[in-house]
């Protein structure tokens, strides 16, 4: 069967992807260490976790701002636009493929194309992660760095406590997204193909 190489990941996107992945992993590990600092053997000592969390949090903010504006001025931004017409049918079709079709070696209902890198489920997940969860994590994280700007109380509950809970909850969902992202990237006849693509920039389409 003939194959075609598609250049899907320009240099800037690959560099951003690597930096963002590093930030998320460090933030997850340090966040867990901060959250459960009272256990005997945390992943990272509390004081070190705080410093690393703040440093990589700032890097993640700068990285996200770059990603946001890069998507405004490049074709990559189109990958995050969700077309509502027929969305439920597309999601259902893709879900059926993941649940049964993949295991029967059925063809992908939405193969990767130059102008359509994400299948419907990926588009929903990636858009939600990058344009909903990430902004929540960033806004609440910056607020926790400067708690003097947080409202003292909301319905007699500490504003700082509410902010911390929202920050941790959004971070948790990003952690879940990361796990699913790593799994979905390995789905296919060649589990490492997508990982190679994000390094080389080329996706081999069969």
C-alpha cells in the first residue's frame, strides 16, 4: 500500500509541544507533592515542590500565551474550531471506532489529513483542554501567586480556598487528559508512529 508523508507539525509547534509537556508533567508531580506534603515520602520535598511549581507555572503561562497568539496567526488555529452541525453523529462514529472498530482492524472513520489533524473526539478534548482548562489553571495559579488580589470571602468561604480548589480540580482534569492523550497517541498498527511524528514533523499516511 502506498504511503504519503504529511508535514503536520512545524518546528514552532513541536518545540512548544515538548516544552508544554515538560511543564505539565512537572506541575502535576509538584502539585501532588504540595497537596499531600504531610505523607512520609512525597514525590518531591515540599519546599522544593513549591519553588519548582512556581517556576514551571510561570514558564507554562509564557508558553500558553505564545501558543494562543501563534494559533491566531497560523493555520494551526483552524484545528481547534468545532463545527456544531453533525457533531453528535461524528462523535458517535468515532466512539464506536475506539470501542469496537479498532479491535476489528476497521479503517479509521476520520483519518489524519493536512487540514484535519484531529478526529472529532480529539478536537473536543484538545479544544477543551487548551481553551478551557488551561486558562482556568493559569488564572487561578496567578491568583494564588498574588493572593492579595483574591476576594476575601465568597458565601462565607475563603476566596483563597475556593481558588485553590478550582486550581486543583482543573489540574486534575488536565492530568486525566494527559493520560488519555498518551493512550490515544499510541492507538494504531504502529504505537510509536505518532510519537515519531511529533519529533520529525511528518505523519506517514497509509
